[in-house]
């Protein structure tokens, strides 16, 4: 049988390196350290700008990883340690190299460790997991779209409310201006009526009637200043109301469109959630079926189930299948 070299294993993505290590060390009691290995995996991914597709860290980031796990070393000690870890002497540290070092295994122990004979079942489960990851990515996209749509709908609603409030204020100003105009007009009518009464009263002196006639003529010829001012104020208030009505109507229409868009986005998100749930259920069944066939590939199953656990957390609480108040626990059988 041809076994892979540590260098070949170090070319695999971080998750596959970790799964390979757990697979091979399962019978040696590595089960209790699975969660620690997953934490190490997450740190590798965090430090590598390539993320999950990365496979090894340079000396600088390797030093940061060791510090993260309370293995702080001086630069000199670090380089000495790297000589022990870096089995292919490329000045880089892969996950498989680090795990081999951390758990005190030999290169032969790791490379020639049993990986199980259920490769096809694992591949089938991983294909299902990939469908879950694709559905999860869709959920994340739809969730962001829904949040954005809700934010825009809220902003549009608030703007419409503001425009309506401004309109109500301007309408109140218009009512006040109309009332003032009516008051001034009535006052003028009353004054003119009094002057006309003087003119028609022959008992009043000619001089006084002549004075009233002149004053009446002036009132009829040009509006007095109070009346002109009241009319200008009322007309200005009316123009503001007309303009604001248009703005309020546009804002109300925009708010209605934004609300509809938010509802559509919410429906899209709901469909994405259903799809994710379906894909997760299919993947879980595939994993259980693969596990029932036996084999040593607990590392692969651990990473698949851990991924399902994380994906499940992205669902709304009422849809979640796992108890996220407790840490993830892998069950071999």
C-alpha cells in the first residue's frame, strides 16, 4: 500500500489535514481532543488570508498561532521549534505538521495511520455537505438583502411620516392664514358698511358725508395694507401646502414600493431557509448512513457534522435542530 507523505498531506486544505489526523488517531484516544483540533483549524483559517482554502502558514503567522495556544516562544526558540515542526523544511507550517508535533506523533504514525474503507460514503456525504454550504451562502446573501430592504423600507416610511407631519404643519399655517384673511376682509366689509351708512344718512353733515365718500372710494380702489398682507400670507401658505402635498404623495408611494420590496426579500429569505433545512436534513441522513457502514473516518464525519452544526446556527431559533446552548459534541455511532 502506498502511503501519502507529510508534504503531500500538507498540500491539502486545513480541514482535510485535520480530518486525516483525527481519522488516523481515533483508535489512540484522539476523540477527547476533537474540539481542540477544530479550534486549531479555525485559528489556521483566521491567520491565513486564503481562509479555508489555505494549507500552511509562514513563520510569522506560525509564531502567532503558537502564541494563541500558550506556546509563546522567543524568536530563537521559535526557529528551533519550527525545525521540529516543519518536516519538509520549506519554512512553512501546515496543520498536519503542527498536529503531529503537538500530539507527539511520529511522521510514520501519521502518514501510515488508518483512514477507513468507506471513501465512497464519505464522498457522498461531503457532496451533500457542499450542497448545504451552497444553500448557506444563499441564505447569507438573502439575509443581507432582506436586512437592506427592511432598512430602506424603514427609512422610506420615516421619510413619508416626516413629509406628512410637515404637510400637517403647513396645513395648520394655511388654516391660520385663511382665518386671518377672513377676519381682515370682514373687518373691511364692516368698515365699508359703516361708511355707506354715513353716506345714506342725510341727517349727517355734508362735510362728514364727503369725507366718508372719499374714504370709501379709497377702500374700493385699493386693498389696505392689512388686507394685502393677509392675502400674501394666505397665498404663500397655499403654495407651500400644494408643493408639500406632492412631496408627501411621492414619499408615500416610495414607502409603499420599499415595503413591497422588503416583503419580497423576506419571502426570498424564507425560501432560502427552507432550502437550507432540506439540504441539511439530506446531509445529516447521508452522514448517519455512512457512519452505520463502519470504518475509521471519524475525522471526516466530525468535520461534516461540525459544519452542519454551524450551518444550523444560521437558521432562526425556531428552525434550529441542534441545541446551541451546549457546545458541539460528535457522536461516533
